[in-house]
């Protein structure tokens, strides 16, 4: 505990002036008796062995003195109890103790002033309480005790739910500790396996290098020994002939000349070719980005986050666990997607009174729609006709692909209209659009429009000035057939879903083609079939929605296929017409389903966490949602295509 050094002013300047509290005094007196009962001195005779206590006189008596005082005229009506009785039943002391008036010490407190809510004596009524409403304590105490009892019962009724809530919190605490323990064990086990696999790989690589070295060195050593013998033989022959020329006679030279020529010819023809081709041992390291991505992907946390709530609400929420969640709780960001797990079972009903916004426990307050009234299509300001895409700039401005109006509408962060990008009529000329299906804004402030009907990307400034186009219709690299969606990475790489070519294409910031993702050169499981939505997370992983068969496929940025999740269907975790995908800051994967008219949520490993919405025209309901994004506030924005509107959840 912490120590306090502050000073507190005493009431009336002295401890002795504190007001008396009779109940506390009684308690102290009883505790003192309990402690001293075996050695208490009789106040009557002065001998040890006092066993009784007179409440009125506040004196201790032995057995003999108790008999005497019980028979005296002035004390025979006093209440004298055994020490053990008083200790066992504290009310005996309180009920029979005479309490004296502080203003008139000789007078007992027998009256109650209802004007000032004070206990007073008879003499008090002759002074300042003379004209006030005064009644005997014996007459009014019953009602006051009943009132206090009612107040006590009201507070005591809270004890049970408080105990239940404390038990809930203890269970939550235990569960959290157990989850943490399991997570730590799983992390250690996983890391140990990874370390073992890395160590095994290290040993394999080292053994391979050693084997390569031994094979090459053995050949080199054999050839070296062969050449060493040849060199020694040659040197010996040369030394012999040299000595013969220097020290031999003319006859010796002439006699051995023929043999010398023969030997010199042999030595001259010695094969000096090394005969062994050196093998380079060069280790090619794996791309460090792959290692970083692998390490970052070893595991993430799905943490259920919530704000503190009143005990009653917490108890009621836990008490109804397992039933459909229809509570209207705090608003949360879709970035906290993992909290959906407690509210995703069953078909939630979303209703709203006239002029009232839907409030949902796991989406948030104030579902807001932008578009013409009654889900009608329109050509006016902030009205849409089958919009299919949306993006945001750094200021939060919205760029909506107003598809069948052949334009991009720019809305301010507040949702008010700003301006139009595009000529506003269908065409293929500069600045003209033909069924634009998506937009994206790069860090330099350029707006990219997926000009689907023209099979190209059209580039504008965010103010609407035409800059250039990227691509044309075709099947070659850098060409498109019905492009549908795009995203831009933090490094301004352009990633475009080339739907009818069954691939995704990546371009640099200047529009130069880089690579194909999910093309025909992949293994069958890595090939894309009618890709639509595409996004890229902070680790460089690319997520693509595939329409037939429905699935979310995941690729590395270099195009390598990683895996997929989701199967076609209408059940939990199943997909029907997945039209777009985005990833939140916690790794949650959010998918819009054109066929199921809902938003489905998955964690970074593809595990299903929940859904939101159903087919309809009310707030929070959808009809053919074709795009899903997160704005700067972390709120989910859905392009509700067939309802001709944008919903901000």
C-alpha cells in the first residue's frame, strides 16, 4: 500500500471533540469485556471475579454484588447481564443502555425532534426545541426502523448480482490467464518446431557443402599427386643430364646420347593438363523479404476487446449467452473484428423506427446511407446508378465509381458532394469513361479509375484533370479484358484484377507491367478463375476474390501461390459471389458477398469469425454489395450496388 503524507484538519480542532457514536462505543465496550472478562474487578466490592455487567450503571459486578444490586430500590430495575450473554448478543447492550443528552448530561435521550432529526432530552424542549415537532422515541422508532430496513433490503438485493458479477470477472480472469498460458505454450512449441526445422535445414546445407567439397577436393588431390610424381621424374631426368654434361667425359656423353634423347622425349610429352574442372560452391541466399514475411506470418493474435460496462449490463449479457445477440451496446470499429465472434450466430434482424439509425452491438451506431431516397437510382448530385467501387484519399474524401452513370463522384469526408471526375457520358476518348468499376488514389494524389468497359485504367488528378491511360483491350501482358477492381500499395504499385483473362496484373507507379499473379503458368490450385476483388496487406500478401468457384486466394507479392480459404455456399464461412475484399489493421479479412448480400469476416488465417447484414433495403441491409473498404476512421464502407447507395457502418 502507498503511504500518505497529507494533513487532515480535525473536527473542532481536537479528537476529543469528535461526536460520540453510541454503536461504536457499545462495540468497543463489549470487545473490552470479552478481553478482560477473566480478570475483571467487581465495581461493588473491589474483588476479582466480576461476571456481570449493569447496562445502566455501566459497572461490573461479581455474583454476590449482582444479587445485592438487583434487590436495591434504585437499581432493581437495571438490566444486568452475564458477560457471555452480552458478548453473544450485542443488542442487549444497545437496547438497554441509558444514553444521556450531551447538552444536559443528567437527562436521558427519550424524545425525537422531527424538525431537526435529532434525539433530545426533556430539558431540550424547554429551550431551542420548544416550538418544534417532538415525539417520544418509543412512538416513532418502529417506523424509522422499518424505513431503514427497506433501504437495507434495497442495497442487500444488489449483493447477489454483485457476487455474480464478481464470479463472472473471476471466470473471465481465469479464462484469460488460461488462454494466455495456452497461447504461450503454443508459441513456444511452434517456435521450437521452427527452430528445429531451421537447424535441420542448416545441417542439411552444411552437409551438402561438405559433400561437394569432399568430392571436388578428392579429384584435385588425386591429380595433384599424379602431377607431383611427373614433376619429380622430370626434375630427376633434368638433373641427371645436367650432371652428365657438367661432369661426364666426351665418351660418356656420346655413349648415352641416344638414351638421353629418348628420356627427354618422354619427359617432354608428360601431360600437363590439370584434367579437373573446378566446381564453384556458391550459396544463393533466399530473398530476405520472404524470410521476413514468413517470420511475421508465424502467428498473430485474435484478441476480444471491449470497454468496461456496468455490472448489470455485463450480468445480463452473460446471462443470455448462447441466444441471439440483440443488445444495443457500444459502437466498435470493424478494426476490432474479432469481437464479432460473440454475435454471429443466426440471422440477426435489423430494424429501425422512423428517423432512427440502426444500432448494432458489433458494427456501431449511426448506419448512414448516401444516395437517392428509397434506394432509387439517380443521376443527380450524390445520387448513383449501380455504383461498384470506392476509395479514399489522405483527407478522407470519397471517390465513388458511379458505374452506369459513367462517372466518378467525389464526396467530401462529411458525405457532401464535391465534384465529378470524367466526362459524365459513355465514351472511349480522353477523360471519358465506360462503366467504371473501381477507383484508387496513390500517395502522390493521382486518381486511378478502372475503366472496365474500355479495358484500361484512366488516370486523373483528384480534381478531375485527365492525365493518361494505362493498358488496352487484349490478352498480352499489360492488356486487360474486363478489369474489375484494383488496389495501390504503400509503394504505389498498382494491382489490378483482370477478370476475363483470369489473372491479376501488377504494374509499377509509372504504369509499367511487372508480373502476372494467378495466371495459367501456376499449378492448377494457384490459377484464378474470374477474379474480381483484390487487396494487399502490410506484409505484401495479395488477397483475391474468385467468383467461380467462390474462394479467397492468397499470393505473395512475387506471385507465388500461398493458399485459399472459403467454399461456395450460403452457410457460415461459405461464400457466394465474393465481390471484394479488404484487410484491417489487425489482419482481419473483410469480404463483401454479392450473392449472399452480406459482409463476412475472417481472421488472417482464413478462420471464419462472423457476418453482418442480409438482403434488403433497410439500413444495414444490402442488395448485391460490390465493394468494401475501411475509411480513415476505421469504419466499414460498403458500396450497396443494387440499392444504388453507399453505406457507412
